[in-house]
C-alpha cells in the first residue's frame, strides 16, 4: 500500500494559459519515494473585464515626476550650470 506524503494543486502561470497540475508525493510498496503529476486542464474564469489596450506613449504621472525631480535637483544646486543659465534666459524673455 502506498503512503501519501503530500498532495497539492498548482495553478501555474495562468496568464499564459498553463494548465492546472495536481501533484502527489508518496512512498510506494518497495519504500521508494515517488511523485505523480497529473494535468487537470486550463483554469477558465470569466472575469467580465475587457482587454487592456495601451494607446498612449507615456504615462502622464511619469512626466509630472520628471518635472518635480528636475525642480528638486535645481533647488539643491546639483544640476550643471547650463541649466541655470537657460532658466535665467527664459525668465528674461529670451535675452542673454
């Protein structure tokens, strides 16, 4: 008679349609540890959610973060001098 040591199910990577597996680990009549794996098929669960389609190039929150990081760097003086010269030029209306 086989002695069951462990028994579980694995869903796998369902987002790429891997099947569900059932695994049983047992010791057979000769005392050898064995493992039995059985595939149960695909996990099908209708969520009712429509498929996501990305139709823009850059996330707007990312753009805001870039501006904020640049302003923080400018405030601490860690940007090259050309940045400060450009800012001064923009404030003065484009005059050197």
